[in-house]
């Protein structure tokens, strides 16, 4: 039985990652090790699973059918492992998680370190970045995402808190440029430091007094994809900043930033932990999700 399973994990990883090299990264082995495992698998089956050229690889018809069956076998093995883990109440194995950089370093990372101390057989691989990720392609178990999610039949989301937003500025900036008293005072008289990713600037979003959504975009001399840099820029007086309340909390307490005005109704972005949809949820992954859902929301509950 053991020999029959040899090469299956490498084969499935190569299909889902799209290349032997990415599969090797996911499995923490060399590319040649993946290639050799798949070659031995093809020899044992007496079937070509991949059509290879110097620039690409694609599945043969037999490879497509074999992949579907192998995927089900691995799902069943994961389910069996999960049942065993539940019986032992032990989270065992590696969980790979991607999360926003600043939120991850200051809030999520410390939470997961505490979880790891409780589960000595749990291993964590944490990626801190603000870009959108493809869970399957990058070999991730979970990703934490902020804001609205696109409809997808392939993903499952669980809420883990809300990032309430605050409009902030340095006292020196307001003294020089004037102090707006509401949303209507922003345009035409002020500039901002803005969050932008992949060249796309995110408009500021508010609720008006009737709870209707309002979007505002101000001129800016600084646009970047780092919340940490935006925080420092706002403290340095480069413009108004729309920041998560938890991120601005220390600067607001110290007086290096102040709230520009009280908003008629707070605005926030929901945080979700995302996973690929599957028949079975491994116990190790469930433990991480449950931990985040329990412990992350209180860390974000700064008065908006």
C-alpha cells in the first residue's frame, strides 16, 4: 500500500501548483525530487500523466482522470488524520497562512504564537503581505482578507472581526491647512496619504447621517501599499489619513495624531479567514480558525 501511494502527493501538488518548481516549493523539496517521484509514478502506472515541453506542462487525458481520483484519496487521508487528531485533541502538522502585513505582525502573529505554544505538534508558516493570494496555487491553507469578498464556490469564509476606520491627521497639518468639520469639508481644501495596491487607489468610504455610503478621493503626494508607511506619513504631516482604528490607537493616545471629526456612523471593513472549499476540514486548520475567531475580534475593538 505504501508503494502505491508514493508519488501521489508530488503529482497532485504539481497539478495544483502548475509546475514542478512551485510544487517543490510547496512540499519543501527540490524540483528534481518532484520530477523523479512523478517519473517513477508514471513508470509504475505505465502511463504518461503529463505532456511536457521546454516551456510548459499539461495533463494527458489519463492524467486528468488520475488526478481526480488522487485528489479524493488525499482528501480521505486528510479526513482520517483529522478524526485521529480530534480523538487525541491534538493539532498536528503544518498550517500555511497569508495575512495583511501590518495586521499580521502586530495582531495575528502574536495570537498564533500563543496557539503554537499550546499545540507542540502544530507547525505554522506565516506570510505577511497585502496582495491577493491564490490559496491553491500558492499551497496555502488559510488567508486573512479585509473588505468585501468576491462570490466564489471554491472558497469558504469565516468572519474574524471588523477593522473600524478612523480619519486622522497630525495637529500641525490641521493648524496649517484648516480643520474640516465633516465629510463635505474634505474635497477642495485638503490632501491625503492614500493606500494603493497594484496601481489602484482605494477611495475613502464613509457613511453619511442617513447611513448611506459615501466615497471620497483627495489629491495626494503619497500613495503606497504599506499601512505602516501611511501611519508615519500622517504623523509627519503629509496629509489626512484613513487608518484602521487599532493601528492609529497609539498615535491618537500620544497626541501625534488626532481624529479629524466624529463620523455620523462608523465605517469598517470586515475581516475574514478564507480557506479552499473541501469535504473535510483538517483538525489542525479548524483549531487555527477557531482560535482566530475567538481571540482576534477583541483586539480590533477600538472605539471608531
